[in-house]
């Protein structure tokens, strides 16, 4: 019997067309529990289209997606999130004027009663956010200040913490180290290893080959909307990946 972790997600023969542009054609992709798969490719390779299909933004024109062994239709991003598929886009989708706790619960705020009225339970949000961030060893001295006061790396950590709080089984990270300083890049890469140890499957998208090799277990390359190749990171080298990307 194989000791390999279960397949969390498998996309088979995924195709997507936008007008006359074939963004994806018969693309296959799989992700195991506790695995980090880097999705590499030049601009226009189809990476964004594939992750938007996996996260419920676009329906595929053809092909199928299996999640935890069963075929699924992801009707919209909320449907994907309900199943445990969380996406952290490059712009993070944080509300700059709200504090950390409010961002972790954004759109899913718990309520309590005060003087007979239903109000948002801000204390609970901060307490639960603090517990989640502590489990990831994310040290934020204050959770009551707006996230616009945080550094880029701290904001990235809040977005990752939010996904983990809502029990993400798959985390899609779109350029998670872009525009970060070297210490903050290292922190994000360390967080990825922590998530991996928890059994979270991670799809890692980056133009930075150094980060791809530092973070991933496997590299899937797309070129002009088709599968161009796949390599175990340990047995690959950057020149080989670049050759697959450019053809």
C-alpha cells in the first residue's frame, strides 16, 4: 500500500476559450495533501485561467475537476471556499481600513447582543485571529490597528492566517513573495512549510524561480495554454524549467 498522501484535487482535460483565444487546452493538474506544487509559465501561459477555474471564478468549457475523490462543479468562489479552497491573490483582498480580526472574519462576522441589539462581536474576532496567528508563529504586537499600518509581509501573513482560520484544505498563492523584502520573503516561505506540515495542499504561482525551487515539491509548467512538462523539484534545475516555459 502506498504511503503517499491522498490526492486533494485533480483537474482533467480542462479547456477554456475566451472568444477566439484558447486560454487552456486539455490541461491536467493534480495536488496531494501536504504538497506544494508550483505553477510556472510565462505571461499568457494560462496560469491565471487555471487557478480561476479551480477557485470557482470561471467554469471550464470542458474537462472535469475532482475534489477529495469526488467530481465537483464549482459554481462560484464562495462554493470553492465552502469546500476549503482558498485563494490569496497578489493584491490580498484585505480591507485597509479594518483591523486584523475584522479582516480574518471579513464577510463572516460573528454577532453578539449588546443592550438587546445584535452587534458584531469584535472582541471574539480579535481573540480568534490572535489564536490562529499564534499557531503559525506570526508575531503581531497589536491586532486592533488597521492593516494599512502593517508591512507587506505582515499583510501577507494576515491573508494566510485568514485562509487557515477557515480551515483551508487547498491554498492557492498568487505571487505571495512579490514586492517583499528578503526577510519577509523568508517568513512567507517558512509559513508555506508550516502549512504543508498541517496537510494543506498549496498551489504556488510565482515568476521567481528561486522561490519556486525553495518552496515547491513539484513544478508544473504551462506554455500557451497546454501542459509543457512536470518535474519533481529535487531533480530539476532552473535552466530546464525555463526551456519548458519558452519552448
